C-alpha cells in the first residue's frame, strides 16, 4: 500500500513537471489560486478574460487548487513545478519567506511606470516584505467586523451596537433568551468559536499579541491570557454559544438561522446572507473596543516563483491584477476590499453604508503573522478546543502550547 502511494506520488510529480515545462515553452503563464465559492471563480475568469483581451499576446492558464492549497504550492515550489503566479496568505508568508523560492518584485515595480506602489496601504505591503524586499503584491483585504440582528436588538430595547467589552457582555446578557418558555436558551447574544482567528482581535484590543517584534512568543503574557479569559468567559457564562452547541456547522449559519444576535465575521458573509438568509435584518459595526480599537485584517498577495522562465510576462499579469483597473474589477462586487487607496476612492467604499466599516478598519487593523512552522496552528487550535470542550485550565493549556510551539521557530 505504501509503495503504491509513493509510486503514485512520483508519477504525479513527474507529470506535473513535464506539463509545466510544456506550458513554459509555449509562453503560457500558469496562475493558481483557491476558490471560496462559485462567484469567486466566475470573477476570476472574467478578470483573466479582460486581461487577455487587453494583452492578446499574453496567454494565461488558470489552475484551480481546491484543497490543501498551501501544502500543494509548497510541494510544487520544492519540485520546481510551481505556477508562475499564485496566492499567498498573510499569516503564512513568513514560512514562504524563510526559503529563497519567491521572486523579489522591487525591480519590476521600479521599471513599471504605471505601477504606483505608494497607492497601497502600507501594512499590507509590509506583510510580504523581508529584509527590505517585497515578495508579494496584496490583492485585497477583509477585516473582521460585527454583524448584528436589528430585529433582536429592537426587541431587547437596544438601539446601538456595543462600543466596548463591557457593553458587549451586557448586550450578550440582554440578548440571550428562552424565547418559547421551555427552560432552554433559544437565542444567544453572540456566537463565537474556539479558534485563534476569532480570539486574536480581542488579544490585539487588549494591547497583546501572539509574538513580539523579534518573533518570540507572547501567548503567556497577561494581555493574551486576559483576552482569552474574557472571550471564553462569554461562553462560560452561557451568554455566547459555539456552533456545535446548537448543532450547526459554522458561526455564520448560527447567526443566519437567528440563534444568535451577533457574530464576528468578514465581507465574505454578505453574499451568503443575501442568498441563504434573506429574511435576516442586519447591520454592521466596528468590533467593540478593548483597551484600544483593533481587528484582524486578512490579506492575500499574488506572488511569483523565483524559478520562473516567464518573469516579464508574469509581471505584466501581476501588475494588471493588482493595478487600478484589475483591482477595481476584482473588488467591485464587495467580495473583498481594495488594498489601493485610489480604488477605494473610485468605488466610494469609504462612504458606503456597509463597506465603510471595512475600509474604516484599516486605521486599526492588524495583519496577523506567525514566525513559526505551520504546525503552530493545529497546536493552538487543539489547545483552544481543550479549553472550550474539556474545560482545561487556561494557564496550563497556554504553557503547554508555548512549549510545543517554541521548537517550531522559523530562523529569519
């Protein structure tokens, strides 16, 4: 069985290598990404079609990677069969930048008079920068914001979204109800999950972090533990729920099915609300303030393999996709927010009744990155689940997580 698996893998890599060589000789730019939903696939196809119409001499082959995206891209980089252009998530960027496999883009930017690097919000460029060199162009960003149910707020006599941690807890208490009198809670104030992604905004709001500027872990610091205690405390007090407690798959479903009055999510949830939960009357607000305003701002970049025989052709595509025209097409549906200031201005997102909260978050949004091998994520997720599901001690669990993650430090 093992020999058979190894043989299949060898054959797969060989065919992949041969295929990539053929495409390179034909001057075809191979572009890979994941797709969150069918509408994103249609948008990608439309954007690439617009590019090839504008540059008819350029050929692009789109290669969808539906699952285990990062692992497959890293495998292809290691076997010299990577596509010319591909996505990189911000929090995974340090693990890519550890190795000399990505193409520095600074020289291309300097030579491209149409590409205005200063038009980007700087924190998104910094996420893909190492030793002063840029290895990815951020295509969009999507911060966490607060979605709240207007009808539930109105019934509870609440007229405004919560402004800080105290109000968030007070509102959760008022909005948690047994609506049918059977002795069981039917509606919760907030739905959360045992996930580091959802915890980190609270950590940042508490002036904490996952690591310091030198990459040393700070999860055992008071700021991190206080944020976790507050976050978990909402669940412990039974004024917030998690999806599994109400037999649902994710946060958005709990909110959409009106089992929760509030949820922390991103712009990707808006199409789902329109399609699946049309009867939910909702509004959006900034995340409640802790010691300071903060949220996570997820961003993704287009990057290119250093071993790329089509460097100039690849830059032409990358420059278009992240240029003013391409980015405007990509973000015009609200699927994500533009990382260029001029595009946000052109789309008038700063004054949009919904998108203004996403764009306004730029001022205090944090890019979440970790300088440890990707295994850190599963370690932290297991620890979070132990706290929520098994009532594990927070201090002991964090100490164990710290001990397990420290050996995974990426050498810069």
